[in-house]
């Protein structure tokens, strides 16, 4: 990942949250000169800072590293297994009511 792409992502998050760099620095506890380095000088945050930024904005480190196409849509780094691919295909064949039933079933299984 290059610094300009990270800077673009950070600026987008700031804009979406109605913050400027100084406000973000104050609220996140990250020194303002560090934020300026990321946004103006092409510097990249270390892993600890990435975690802090992700926690602050409620996004993933993958998103900050441009490994997601949106805050919630992870770009698959490994291909799906044959079983996973088949499950996705089956799911797509269901109507909206059936898809919701599948989601509810999965969520109930994860809660246990």
C-alpha cells in the first residue's frame, strides 16, 4: 500500500464523519503532526496506529490498507473452497424470504 492511497482513505473517513484532521487527532489521541504526516507527506501508520484508527472509525484494518472495497466488503484474499462456492450459489438461488431465513439460522447458530 502506498501513502497516497492511505491518505485518500483517511480523508474519506474524516469527511464521512464530519471531522477535520485536528479534531480527529484530538479525539483519537493520535498526535496531530503524525496525522499530518499521513495526509500530507505520504507516511504510513504502523500496525498499532492502524488498529487505533480502525477502532476509532469502526472499520477494519483491511479497509485502511485498501484490502476492502468498502467498510464491510472484504476483498477475498484466498479463493473460496468448492463447498463455499457451492453454498454461495445455492444461497443466490433463494428468494429474499428464504435468504433471510438462512441468515437468521446462521446468526442463531453463532450465538450459541
